[in-house]
C-alpha cells in the first residue's frame, strides 16, 4: 500500500541548523503513524536548512525548508494527516516552484544525484539507486577499457589543478611494481568549502565505488582515505559505508568473484591545509611531517611508501561510478570543449541563496550568482567573486560573464580550485580580503620553502601596514614583485598559488590599494584604522540601545538626547550599528590632514 | 659508468646518469648557490636558491630537484634566476636574526676585529691579539691611549651595564706586545723593487709606511719635524701619551723603512715633482697643523697663544711663561689638552671658555671630566669679543653671554649672542684652541687638487689624488680628525698604492654583507638573552691632586684583574660562523639589501646547554640539513621541525634540551649547517671567531675507519675539526670521536720532558739521560736474563712508520719476537697458512652489498661511519642480519637478528659449518674435515648451549647463501682467533671470500691493520709475512743484514702472564694505551713507557719518554679496508721529539745501526709503507696529499 514517505536531511549543515531535534520530533510523531522517517544527506539548499521532503503516496514530492520544532508538527498534522501541504514553508512542490526551484533549475545534478535522496548510512538505499552497478560494469571490462571510458568522459581532477584523471590512472597502471595504492584526498581545507564533506556525508558509497573502480583500473589493492579529523560525521558515515560494503563483498578479498582484492583504510589528518598537496599528504599518511617534496618523482611513480600511487579527490571519485554506469557520453555532454562535465561549488558570501550547487562547466559567473544564487543579499552591486579558496583569485564584477571552466579562469588569473565560490559586494574591501586569505596561507604554509614561509609573512606585513594606513608608496610594487617571485619560486602548489588573491586584487582593484596607501582611505569603509563611527545627531533619538551594546563604553549621551561616540575608545566592532533602530550610526573615512615622518622615518598619515 | 652529456653555460660536461643537476654543476666547478643541499643528503629543496634555466622549460627550475638528461642545455646565471635568488636571500635574511660582525668592529673606523682580539686576550694569546690589531692598525699602544673609542659607543653592553673597555684592552695588547722580547712583525713580502715616498710622519704616514713596507716596497719616510709622530708627538701631551712609548712603536715601523728623512719640509726642501721623479709612488700625509684664530682685532699680541702651537712648544720643552690666570677658548680635545697642560705648567687658574653648553662640546666626555677633576673651570655659553691689552701684553678678555638658537648645519644649536651682556675677565694668557686647518701654503704648494676647505681632494676608497701615483690620507684630506681615522684611511691608501704599483685596477675592499640584530637604541636588554650584569672596569688613574703636578702618564691602564673582567664582559656579539657562513657569502655576492623587508623580530633562546653543540635558532634558515642528517644519515632524529608557516623552528625532540635527547654528539648537524645556527662549542674560553692559522689535513686514529680530518689550528690549539665533503672514506661524515674527541691533544697532563725514577719519585731528566738509562737497563736485562725476558708493546694509534721502527727495535736491537699490539686483534689466520689471505673489501663495497652480516659489534656505537654505509645498503634493498649479544641500533633495519652469548660464538659458527656440511650446501671443507658424529654433535648443541633456534640459523644461512655480494662485518677485537678462523672458513667454503666481498674486520685501534702489516705481532714480519715463512725470513734478513730472533714471540696475554710469573723482566711500551694492566709497572719489572700524557699508573714506571699524539705526527696509517692514509702534524710535540726520533735514538743507544734495514729516512714521503707492503693485493692506493697545507711550517 502506497504510503507517505518522509525524508529529512541530516548532514553537518542541517544538524547545525537544528535538524537533529526536528528529526527526533518527527520520528516520534511519524512512528505513531507507522511511517519510517528516512534520513538523507544534504540537498545543497544550505540557506534554508533543515529540510523535510514529503513524498505523497502518488509519488509527488513536497519539500519543506526552514523546518523547526514549531512547524515540523504541522507537516504531520496538516500534510500527512490532513493531506494539505503547509504552503507557507513549502519550498517546492508539484504546484510550486519558488525559490528552491530557481536554485535547482539551472543546476545539473549529475554527481549530487543521490545527495539528499538516499540514506547515506544504508547501503540498500544506495543499491536501490543503482549503486555499485558501475563497479560491476567496470569489473566486467579490462583495465584499459575502464581508463578509456574515463578518458572519453573528459573527467579532470576536481581537486583544483584539473589534471586529466585518465592520464593519472594510465601512468599509475603502467608504473612498475606489484604493490600500488589509491588515495582519496578528502583533506578539504579551503575556508568556506564543503563539497567533499557534503558528498561524504550524503553519498559515501559513491566515493568508495569510485575508488574501487580506480583501484581496479591501476591494479591497486589498498586504498587510503585521507580525511580531516574535523569531519566526524563524514568519518562515521565512511566507516559505516566501508563496513557495509565489506558485508556485501564490494570490499575485501575476491570482489564480485573476479579475483580483485581491495581494502580501504581511513587516515584522519590533523587539519593542515598543505596536506591537501599530494606529496605532503603522502608524507602525512606515512606518519611524517606533512611537508611537500620535489616532484618528480610523481606519486604515480613513487608515492605512498615509495610505491606507485594514484591520488584523486573525493569529487573525482564520486563522479566515476556514474560515468562508468551511464557511459562516458552521459558526462561529457556537459561542459565545454576542454572542461567536460559538471562541477560542484560551495556558493557563499553575500548571496541570497548560498549552498552546494552543481553546474555544468562553462556556466558564467553571472548565471551562478544571480540565477542560482538569487543575487546579492545586501541589494548592493556585485563587486567580485573569489574562486579557488585562499589561493584562488578575485574576479571583478566586470568579468561576470566569464565562463567557469579551467581555461577561462586561468586566463584571468584565478583558478578553479576545489570549488569555493565566494560572492562579494561593494561593502567588501579588497585589500582586507587579500589580507584575510593571506593570513590563512601564512598559518598554513608548511614552513619548508623560503618563498612560501617567509614570503607570506612579508606580504602579510605589508598588507597589514596598508590597511593600518601606514602603507608606503612602494608597497604595492613590492607586493607584486614578491608575489610573482613566490609564484615562480615556491616548491608546491600552496606557495605557487598563494599570492593569487593579492595579485588579482591589485590587478583588478589597484585604485583601492592606492586609496589606502596614498589617501589613507578605505573606500569600502572596512579597514578599522581608516574609519570612524559617528552618530548623526539629527536622527539620534537617544534611546541608549547602542550604549548598552558597546563593549567598551565608547558611546555616551543623555537619554533622549543625541549620543556621541568617542573615537579614541571605539573599537569599530559594528555592534552599535546593528543595534540602532534608526540607522543613525554611520561609518566615515577618517580624514587625513597631514602626513609626517614617524620615528622609523616612514611617512605616516596623521588623523585630524 | 653510465654518463650523459649536458651543456652547462655552453660548456659540455659529462655527468652520471640519474644524478641531479646541482651535484653535476658543483662537481664540475660551477657556482650554483645553495643552502639546503648537502651531498650526504637527498635533495630537499627548501632554500630555493639553486634555480637554473633549462632550455625548453618555461620556468626556472631548482637544480637540486632536476635530474640530468642527455643533451640538457642549462644556464646557471641568467638575470631571471639571479633575481629569484636575490629575493630568496632577501626573504631568508628577513628572518635571520643576529650580528655577523660585532657592532664595535662596524663602528671602528679602522675595522679592527675587536671581538677577535679580545678573545685572544681571553685565551691567553696576547701576542696574537696584538697581531690581529696590527692587521688593521700598526699603533695599538698609542691608539689604546688616544682613541676616542667609536667602538665603545656602539657596544651592545651599553644597554646592560656600560660598554666594554675596548680601548684599554687594545692598550693592554699593544703594551704587552711592545714589552715582549720580540714584538710582533708580520712576515714582509719579498722586495718589490718599487720605491715609495711617504710624506709626513704622523699616524697617516706611519701607517702607510708600515703597510707599504710589509708589501715589500722600499719606503722613504719624510717629515718636516726633528722627530716622527706628527700630532701624536706635538699635539698630545706627555701625560696622555708618553713619548717613550710612541718612540718604541714608531721604531717598529721605521725599522721596516728603507730611509727616514727628518727636518725636510715638503714644498720647501723638495717638491712633488721631484718625488714623482725619484719614486714610483707618493703618499701624502702632511696633516693639518695650522691653528685657526678667533678673528678678533688684536689677537696677535703677546700673551695670546694658539692651542696647537702651545702644545708643540711644551712638547719641545720650550714652554712659554703663562702667568697666574689662563683662559682657553674652545671646546675640543685640543682645548682640554691645553687647559690641563697649563695647569701642569703651574697656572693657578685655568678657565675654558666655550660658546655653547657642555652638551655640545666636541671634546670626549672623559676628557672633560678629567679636566674638571683636575680643577679646570668652565665658562659655557660665553664668547670672547675683545682682547684687552696692558703694556703691550694681554691683560683681559671681554666676553659676551650666548644663548642657543635653532640647530645649524652641524645639527647643533647655534649660539646667539645676548646683546648687552658683555663683561670682562682678567687673564695673563689666553690660549685659542678653536681648531686647525691645513696649512694653506704647504697645501697650495703640494700640487694636487684641493677642495674649497683647502684639503686634498681624493677618492674615498683609494686615497687617490688628482695626480697619478700620488695618494693622500689623514687630516690633510679630512681636516682635523682623529688618529684612528687617519690610520684607517692611510691603510686603504697603502692598499691602493700596492695595486697601483702592481699595475692592477683598483677594486675597493670587499664589504661583506652584515646582518645586524638592530641599532643599539632599538634593542632591549632582553634581546641579549640572560646576561650577568658586571660593572665596567675603568682604568687605574692617579688621583687628580697628584697628576696635575707632573707630566707623567696618569692613566695606568687596566689591572690584570681588570683585563680579565673586561674580557669576560665582552658579549662576543659577532657570529662564530662569520668566516665560513654560506648565507653571508651569498648575501655578499648577490648584494642583498635588507632595507626593503627589514630584519627579524623573532627572538629564540640561544641554547648553550650541550657539551659540543650551540644552537641559535635565530640564525636558522630552516634548510633542514640538521634535521635530515640526524635522521637520514645518523638515524637518530634528535632534531625536528616544530610549528608551521612562519613560526616553523628547528628544535630538539620533545622540546628537550639537545643533550637530553638521543643526541650522540656526532656534530653532523653542525657540519651540515650553512649558517651560524648550529656551531661547535669552541675549545677556547672566548670563542673568537678566529680565522684558522692553518687547516691541517690528516686522518682520524680513534678507530680504524680512517676518516679524513681537517684540523683548524688557531695558535697552539685545535679550534675545530671538520671533514672534507666528497671524501672517499667518510664523505664528510664524522662521529663524536672524530669531531670532538681531539681535546686530549691539549690535555693539561701532556708530558713535556722525560722522567726517570729516582727512588719513589719521578724526576725530570734530559733526553740523553733518559734514553741512555733506558737502553743500559734493557741491555742489562737482556744480557743477564736473555733477550726473551723483554717485551715490547705498541699502541695501534701509532703510525705505520712508528710501528715498523718499534718492531725493528724489538727484533734487531732487543733480539726478541715478544712484540705485540696493546690492543691485539684476531690475526692468527694471517700467521697460519690454512686460509688464503682475505681479499680486499672497501667500505664502499658495503653500500653495494646485497647482504651484510654484522657480528658481535654495534657499528652505530663503535664505527658510526660503517653503520651509515650499512644503512645505505639497506636503503638500496640490501638485506641485513645482526648477530650480537645485545640489541643494536641497527636491529630495526635488520631482516634478522640473532642474540647469542659472545662466549658461544665459536659454537654457533661451528654449527653453521655443520649445517653447510650436513645439507651439502658447500663444495669445500673446513680446515679439518668434519665427521658425521661431529656434525650431529654440533647441530644438537645448538639449541641447548648456544640458545639459538635452529630455524634462525637456517634463515641466516639462506640469506647468506642467496646473496651475490655478501659482506660480513666483524669487530677485530670481539672475535678471537678460533672464531675468526671459523668465520673465514665459512666464507671461503661458500666461495664468498673474494674481492669486494667476504669478511671485513674493523678495529677499535686506529692503525691495527697497519700494525699487522708492519710486523707488530709475534708471528708476523713486516709486509704481513709469516714468521715461519722461510723465504720471507731470508728476504728480511737480507734487507736488514741482521739475523732475526729465532725463538717464538709472546702475544700480549702471554706477556702479561709471563710478567706475573717473573719470566718477563723488562717492558717497552710505546704509545698511549689507557687500558693496560697497571700491574705491569709493579716492582721487579723495568718499564720504559713512551707516552703523551700523564696518568696515575705511570707513577710506577721507570722511565717515561714524552710522546707525540697524532696531531704532532707525520706519517701514515692503514685503515681497516687497507687504505694507506696520511697523518700530518699540526703542532710540534710538547716534548720536542716526535716518536720516530725517540725510537731512532733508543735504537742507537741500543747500538743498532739505524741505517740497516729500512731506516727512518726511507719513510720520508708516502712510499715507505708501500715499499714494505709491496704491490700487495687489497691495499688501496694512498690518498692524494691534501691541499690547504698553508703555513703549517709557521706552526712547527
């Protein structure tokens, strides 16, 4: 008898939004109705978590968003009992497209196909969705045929560099030696990026299956998943998945009876960003300090424990089963000439609908930001988009029609990276952004090579100086010189790309740097040393809310009389602005009157 | 060898396939900069300096990470790579914190190595201190009195408790040198046949004359005055600089000159044109001696004197009458000198009139203070306006009060007269000490281009004037300045003249890059680490009351305690690695500018807690060499990287002090460190740093590995030991013994004179007496009790030559075969014919071996260099088995470990033989054929007695049998003769006793193998010939012309036993051995000991002859692979005789004709031992004589 099916998304982001409590509540309510509440992973609509999907006995899907304890019970009472969907928080239904529709319509969920639909902790759910059929198909083929299929699909490494996956596998399969390894790089380190985590939490078997196919293709019989320890849920689900795969003989000895053995081990990383770099990752698995080394020899020749090793990213592996199962052409229809298929992005920043999206390669930034993302949250114009995480580049709004694929991004000085996509509006200071990313890479440099270790520090010092209003005329040139030499001279990808945010912001937003350096002004009014907060006395009602908020007591004034901010003490934290109901606190650039020499002989601006 | 051809900067070179580009470039002499590359380590790629451009590659690549390939075209020095390297260096230096050169030396105009000379004083090498000063300044005693101490102003100690009294220390060194019987004079170069005229005998002229004469030029020194010294003589009063002392220091210089012409005035008696005709070059140092006036109307009247004229008159003993009240106008040092001289001449009241305030006075503060102490009055902010005369002589001065206005060009506040504030003061004499200028007349006549101030215009670096071949320096160039500035400029001019005469282009002196912790005012006491506060020691002064009465020197310099205290106070700011730092060399070469990126603010604690290694993380460039050499080569891992990013730092494991980690004190980290971050603890009280006087290449004799050593000699001490990289034996690797255990050479117990027993006491006697009595007594024993009642023991630390002579002495002079090593090794197999002589195995055969069996030794402890090679073999896939009574550090790498009781080793070996026999694994047989019973017995014994599972033995055998190139490493002392023979039998039986494989015997004694080859064994003759080999005996007889003793000799254990039961009555022990049984020296036994160092048991010896150590020996040693290596002396033996001479003299005293046999002369050069050994198989060719032997002769 057909019944209602109810699914609730339970990935880290949903749980953070309160999904666990909603689950408990719904589960209890539904149990009484004899309905099993299914757990799924993430659908990518992070802006309206938690989400509950109700599939009617007729098979119609109703997706509720922003479900909380209050309205969760309404799903049961109104929709399941009453048969009337609760329209007010229904995101998407058979008769309603709405925002979620706009968010999803332009996407092409090839890889995220199962995410949010299947139960990540239940292999049956994966199998029901066609899981492990790719593996079966692959094992029926020769190794060369599998690699040829991947080649035909045009799949390129999704870790960032975009190295053709089939080439890596070919090299590894041709490398001498009987012992070979597969490593799944799940050391997702970019701030704001959560593609890998989401896949591992929502569809872990697809990654295992991808690894199995890869292992078969190159002749490896052991694989490691290098995952950061900060992903406990993903680790738990992986462990469950590995155990279940073993139970079903997808892992272990003589898999599917074709004489192919494969074991997967999980290695938890301590969260060093650089361990996403192949050779550093290998060193870390081997128990050494995570430091990159020279390539060549490349890991495909001499990798883990000196044996040929193919290292691929979570997303790459997750693509593989469906490419094999559906055929290469099912994948290669998407994308551009050079960059085939789809790409998952973590869309974040000042955008209306942030979340995990999968789009065909070659979609423009504008389409992503405005059509999928629903435009800028503040209503202000788009200023820039940062791709590729802390070592990517800032793309200015003027280049919003750039298609997102490996070649086009490289051409304008940015990189694809692992898939972070940060949207910035006019309120963002580009110097501050560059400083933010650089302070991240400064901390995350492994400390081995000169350019990266000291170069980050030196560039950061200069940026700090500039944002503090103590920039020197030659600083911008120094930043550029250092940046170029660091790119040319660093040992690994981290160092080679680390100057990108600085160099692209200088390239596209030079006037902002010049304003900081010459005029001691932060045009976006972000850099604290260059701004003052002021209360517009005509508008101030003297309500005193801001006085209560101010953590340092810098605001004073009689009740019902206009208040004033003591600029000396003010931390420029912004709490007062947020608290003011009359929008009468404004941010002003600090006027610079004269410049004089400080004790070190540097020219510094002096505030009025 | 598999080679590929590559083009490096257009030059074709052939390099090993698979090698990296950097190694290829370096071994072919291309200078590619690098910090993190060390041939002992795998390329790491951290420093990012070795970038090169390879044709066809879009970006520059690091050479160390690039493999060579056929036809590769490489550019090592393009602009692009130079720029990358420069930026990398800039970045490295922005986090490198420390002083290359101490700030005092930087501040000194003459650039004296102040830290160095203070360290010499601290180490008791006062003459070397003076010598070091004189490299830059020929008048240390004078300058130690008159210098205004630019150095002390910058002394880092200022921020703690006051500057080190550098000047007084300089004076101490100078005075010490002057008082010495032979004052220091560097070796002058040979006659250049160039003549140089030096005009002016002041500090500039004297300096120029000194350095020019030392360069071999013929110097004629001219001076207008009756005596030399210039301003030093006429401008500085006797009480500050005794003229006797000045004369002495000048004499050292004039002794070097061809001619000194006094009383001849430049421009009057001779002209520049004439000088240029007669001389090849001219130096002008005519000074600046014309006193300036105030410009008042009638200042030329009697009673008004010019300061400098006044001082000259006094020094020429024609002091003028001054009267009761004297005014001195001016605020400089001349004013102070004039005022204090006036007091000493009897003036009752001396007033210094100065137009600004005390703060602005140019005189040095100490002079002002001393003047005040002596009673000089000061009128500040006062200026004379009128000289009032009475009876045609000065009677009073009218002065006006001043106030300070805006700063002027000299950055001092300009004095402005207060109108109407004039007043009068009565004086009998007024001395105007306003300043001096160059004598316009003389300067005008000089013929060189002058500046607007009438000084000579010269090039700053070279002192070159407008006239070719004419150079000038000193006050005539700079205007009135200090002696030290004149000296500095004159030395540079002398250098330029040198190059001019040689016809070379002038190149300014190289200014090496200097890293600085920061300016004095930027530093806090905490930046200097924890330092004990010690107040500055002032010089001893006579009291002001006393000193004004006389012209005698009132400053008596530092007391001896004061010297010690001030030496102790010196912080030794400059880096210990300054002379060898690669980073500094590169920063200089690439002209790195630290301005752009600034200097490091990091401050790590400097660790001095290790006995041999100092660690200063502030200077670390994180190349990782130390971490890697400790892990990769030593397999210890005592050091590691901590933290990430910019905060990465190298620290000892677990953040412990280095000494508390697994550290073995091998010093490898120090040898791999390209900067001063890791340095060896100096054996000196003060570390210097010093440039070594000599670097002596020699060989380590602490074990038989034969590591190449470089002894860095400073004075009479070894300052440091290094090893050449890319050497054949140890490739630059050393262990603790080689790197640090050289200090016994300088032990306080070193014997300096022969000792002879006199009753209960040892008495110093002459060499003749000691050797005479030794010989007489030995002969007496021999004649009375037979020649075999004497035994001879020789240390394996001695050279081949010494060993050969020792056996000659035993066999021919004493007619006994009782000769053995003090550390005997298993060598019976050599003396019996049973087994063919083992073929040669070199250490490098270990690296390519596929199976290494280590028996009864832990090479990581006793032979670390051998252990390294074993590890390399394992890394290449070789198998390793360790048979040892206890765990060794090689066990983790071993495929098989067998624990067995050392006493059961023979049983184990016999069991192996039984296995081989039982399972017919070998074709041959063992010494004596084994019966079935024996086999059974031995196999059954194995588990019970030896407590080794048979399965293990079988596994071991399988590993051995399967190997194609197996090597067995055994300790020559740990296996006895029977065990060694059994082992060799096994190797022989399975056909593994060939060239490059078989059994490698390593020895704890440095020359154990050499001893056997030189015949220091009761049953072996020189050349390793067997005593029972008749042909060999005949041969030796013919060569020596003397009969060999016929009775069988006793080994060491036999000799000891014989000594106990009274069969042995005389004993000759040659060389140090601290493990000998001191019972030997008991009553009834006559002992002659040739030893280097006193030890308690020597109290019972009869005659002691002071021996030389390896650092004082010339000769050869043979390492355990049979390589004959050179020993070179760094010093003279403290006893005055080297060991060969001692042995020869003993021989003579025993009436053996030294010319017979192979005499000591035969050993001249390297051919000696080879002559004895012949072209024996297995002996490797002797090492090439090393270079760098500079100036050893100077030390010996």
